[in-house]
């Protein structure tokens, strides 16, 4: 259970969750519930494969994933911030829309509503051989995982700094807690919330791009509930980047252990319950009460 | 709230409509028409469904029949899809995958003038099928035995892996045959087995397939046989990434990663589909269960320009010897 192959697998499984949970964090800290993360993740996955298919460059694919994620989250932002609609309903609608639209577009582009053709994936980072000793020492470290794994881990640190060490982060958090106060001080609540939701779209879109580029193709509904699991991880991590990271790693690890225990005389069906059991146990036993931002879900 | 509900409804309608795409080619009435409904892995899975689709296209080319494909968006769409085609007076309707078995039974009785065929039909013991329903099955364990022989001869680490899609008896046949074949060469060989899941979605999850394969490769396995639809695309991707070996399934998948795909266990769903269309066209369609295996080339292993450098004459000799023994009934390949 603690061999390197399992830990590696855990980190890779956690990566889309980490990016998506961070996304959820920015949205919810600004006061907007974002269950559309599932749909954004799926759209990001789809867009990244389309862009990679046409340009041949997976980094262009990742950029497209980010862009598509922002586009979908913009829809959520307009509906729930400008039109003050119910944020849960908007999120559910976006998830269903993303599911149908990605299948429909896959069918239009590739003639199958289930599978895209394979595309190029991201090459692992590596210094050129000519760097000699330095390349030999550094490459096993920076080239061990797909590049976006490092990007995800870096994003956690960045999110922490932005949220807790910058004026923007302070305003964002204040908007989620007490928008009236923010408004009184002359900061636009709508602007802060739009920023939060758009950042969330960008991060979840990137999570989707990792998911798809790591498998080199798009498959219908490939998000497979990861957006919701990321949301749970965010709550589990008490709306904190580092906490969310921990929760995502735990979920990823449970998933990896589940896969590695197979074929060892434990029934598959039982083994596959492990991640969910762990989630329940952790939620009940470990974290105690999680307090959401005070104005979460309330239109302003 | 009214607005929100209306929005939700609109989106639901769009999502549903997009979930059931049907393509129609041709359009004139009176022509012979064949409808095909795909499995979870869907068209473009490069494996099971694509094999069936190739058979359909070949029949369309050779006989000039019109054809329509339907990709169910959700589980419930499966029977709906069959009924829609039957109502539209299609002459032959083919369901690709065991998931259609139950729906086929019902729909075939309701439309006695339409010929139905179900690939991988999940027959009940002593079941008699309606005269207009053909249940097609394959002895996958026989082909899996042969690729097991090749894997056991090719491995350097002496460890073989298997990644299955959904954990069901149909896929256990692949596993059992493969392991039996490997043990035929090396009696005490080590095998690691994993399944992607317990729902049909397990046939369409390449991300999971890749992780399962990387785990097995990380533990010293160097050849993995997959029987998992498009989930297996992830297995082949993993083989390429860590430069180990995979064995393809259903379609010939050797080309997907030349040098990393040792061989493929080819299930000639295409031939079975082709023959069904042909027999219906000639008016000699017969219902009932039909099984294909090594003896009638319904099952094969693939050697082509992509893997001929990996397969030695010695390996061919051994695998052909096993094949002859299976066809002659000297080796009985286990199914469980």
C-alpha cells in the first residue's frame, strides 16, 4: 500500500481534483456556489483535446481548456450574479448542458459521440542532455510526473498567497463573508464575484485538460463525478488551499489503493467502496464542523 | 425561480437530444436497411464497437444496403433506440454488446418481421430465442489462450498482467483463457489481474485503464493483456509511456503503438455482422444462438507489419501448435 507505484498513482489521480478544488475555492470564497465544476471540468477536457487535435500542441490544448473553462464559468457568473438566479439550479443546468454539448460536438467533429481519436500528450519536462550532471540530477525530479502535476502543486501555493497575502484575496474573502461591508468600502461586489467565478473556471478547465491530455483522448462523460469529488474535497479542506490539497491527496490515495488491492483475493466490489468509505469516515470523524463563507449562495 | 426552472428544462431537452444522435445515410424508401446500436464504449473505441462497425460498412459497400447507427446516450436509451429503428421498418437491427440482451428479447417479440442480432448475447440456460433473433457469441477464451502463450514466451520479467473492463463472466473468459495459455508455456507464471469497475462505464474509462496498467508495470509486469474496450486505450498508452508491452483486444490494435503492442486477440465481430446482413439479404436469416471460435476463424491473433519483429518463428510454432490442439479438442480452455 505504500510502494512508490501506488503513491505516484495517487498523485496523478489527485491532480485534476486539486486544480478543480482550488477552482471551487475561489468561487465559493467570493460567495458563489459552484457545482458547475463538474461540467467545467468536462468542457475543459473536451476543449483541450479539440485544440490539441488541430494544433498538435498539447500546451495549446491546455490553454484551450483554461479558456473554455472560463467561458462556461462566465455563463454561471452571468446567470447567478447578474440575473441573481439560484446558483444550484444554474450549476445543475450547466453540468447537463456540458454533458450533452460535448457529446454532440464530439459527434460533429469526429463522427462518434463517445470517443475522440488519440492526440499528442504532454512530454515530461527534462533538461537537455548537454547540461550534463545537472540534467542527470534534476531530470528524475522534474520529469517524474506529467508537467501539469507540478503546475497543480504550484497552484496550491499560489492560491494560498493570493487568498491570504494580497489585497485582492482579502476583498474576495470579505465578499463571501459580508458583501455589504465590501460595497460600503467602494469595492464592487459583482467584480469580485466575477473574478472568483472566472478563476474557478480557469482552474477547473485546466484540471479537465490534465485529465484528457494524460489519457491522450476525449471520452464522453470522462469527468465521471470528479467535479463533485473536488467540491467535497474543498469542503473537507475547510475552504483552504492547503486543506483542499490534503483532501484531494487523500481521495487520490484511496483511489490508488483501491486499484492496487485488486486481484489480491479481495472482492472487486468491496475494494471499490474504499474511497467512498474513507470519505464518509473522514467527514464524520476528522474535521469537525466546516464553516462555509457566511454569504455563500446568496445573490447580492 | 420560474426563470431558473425554464432554463433547466431547456437545457435538459438539449442534453437529451444531444445524447441520442442518430446518423442516417441515404434516404430512399424500399432499399434494404440495417440499423446498428452501439455499446457503452461507442463508435471510435478502436476495439469492440469499431470491429462491428467495420463489418457493417463492408456489408454496405458490398451489398449497397442503407445503414444507420445509433449511440445510446444513457442506459435507458438502449431499448428506445432498438424500438425506434424497428418502428422505422429497418430490415435488420444489430445490437453491439451483451447489454442489449434483455432489450433484444423484448423488442424481437414485438416486431416479428424485423431480423435482430445481438453480439455477445447473454443467453439464459436452455433459452429458446424467437426465430427473428440471432444471439452471437464468441469463444474469446480460445483466442485469449493463444495470446497468453505469446505473452508467456515474450516476457522477460516473468510477470504478466491483465486489465479487464467490467467485472463480469464475459470478461472472465478472456482472463481465464489468457492465464491458461500462459501456464501452458510456464506453469508457475505470475499473473496480476485488475478490473476497471463493476458498471458498463468500466469499458469507457481510459484514464483508469492507464493508471491500472502503470501500477502493474510498476510492479514488474511487462506484458498486459486488456479486455476493456476503450479503457484499453489507456493501457496501450501506458505501455508506450514506460516502454513495456500491451496486448490489444477485439480489433487488431497492433498499429496503435508499434513496438509496444505485442499482438491483438482479434474477435471477428465484423465477419459475424457481415454474415448476418448477408443472410438477411438473401432471405436465409436464422434465429438462435451461434458461437464463433478458432475453428471457424471467428477468433484469431494478429501478426502484421507492426509486430512481426517481436514475434519469433519459435513463438509462431508454439502458438500454432496450441491452436491446432484447441481446434482438435485436445486442449479444453477454461471459461472461468
